[in-house]
C-alpha cells in the first residue's frame, strides 16, 4: 500500500531539487499546451482530440485487464492514427502556422510613403462609402490587407490598382454592375482588386441569419491578419471581422476609431499590441 506521507515527502524533495532550468522548461511546456488548447477550443480539432484521448485511455485499460485482441486493435489504430491528425487538422494546422509566421511584436505600420493626412483621408473615404452603402442597404465586402499578403485572393478578382474614393467604392458595389459580386481588397492606400472570391468560414458559432457575405468575411480573417468590413444588404448593418471573430452593428464613429488603431502604428506603440482590437 502506498504511504501517502512518503509520497508527499518525495514530491517535495523533487520540487526542492528543481533548478531554474526545470522551472523554465515546465513553464514553457505549460504555456504551449495552453495556447494549443485555446487555439483548438470550439473547433473540430477539439472533438477529435477528445476522441484520441478516449482511445489512449481504452488502450491502457485493455492492457491492464489483458484484453489482448482489443489491445492489439487499439495499438494498431493508434499507430496508423499518427498520420491522421495531419490530414484531419489540415485547415487548423495551416491557420496555426500562418499565425506563427505573422506574429510580431508590433502591429501593421503605416507605409513610410503615406503621410498622416493621406492615411486619414483613406480612412474617411472608406468609412463614408461603407455607411453610404449601409443607408441604401447595398451589400459590400471590403478586405483591408495588413501583414499577410493576399495575392492568391487578389488574383481571383479584377486588378484595379486605383486610388481610394468613396464614389468608386459605392459604384463597385451597385447591384448588377460587373464588379459588385465579390470582395474589394485594399492594399496600403489603394484599391488593389475587386470581385475577389474569399474562403468561407466553417465556424458553427455564427448566427444562422448570416449569409455568404458574412461567412466569407469571417473566413478570410481566419487565414490572415486582415480586417474585413461587411455591409448587410438585408439590414444595412455594418460589421467587422478580425481573427475569425465577427463584431456586428458598428457605429460610424467606432469604425473610424477601430480602423485608425488597427492600421496605424502610433509612435509610442512601437513594441507591442496593447489593449486588444477595440481600444
């Protein structure tokens, strides 16, 4: 029978013998497991991971109770299953690697060639176009490119490479015009392309009343660090998608604030992103 007092003593001795390297090692592993769990939370990967854990427990139990046939089948299944996560989790793995690749200690910086006045003018033109379309209940989808380049999406549409103006943006989304069906991609201070196709999100968390436009806006934000601006043609509501999350019914003043804080790195904020999306 296990002596509890002895077990506690040995455990405490082990803790006392730990060096700074051991503590650092445990802290890093704990942080990594936490980040992985938060990344797969509420996704298909979470359910599959639970299934794999059940299989591992069942394998251990079959060995203890000497259920040789079941144990052999489970072991073989797990051996083959080593490859399965790379197939099943392909979208999640890709999104995770892209997230690691674009992680930096600063947010998107305004191009050195774009003046403060020009930057503010671009924000004003985009916001005015959004809420003009909203008042008319004309659907719109605008992708604001940041660190992650969207050339593969740009190539699905019509290249414009034109200056940003509210008149041009409104005209693009007028129904039954050649470029209205799809998304506009904005790179730096120009409309890079229009009528672009976006990947749809597979998230089950979105409201059932949201259509393809919103799902496409969320989908592209899952695979890049872009901001997606969406106008609903049913309600005229304006939404923004970032990092796979959708924020609905954004007011005009709030939209200007969000775009300014997320697209322009202030001089006093050179080292980190502080305060989250909505400051």
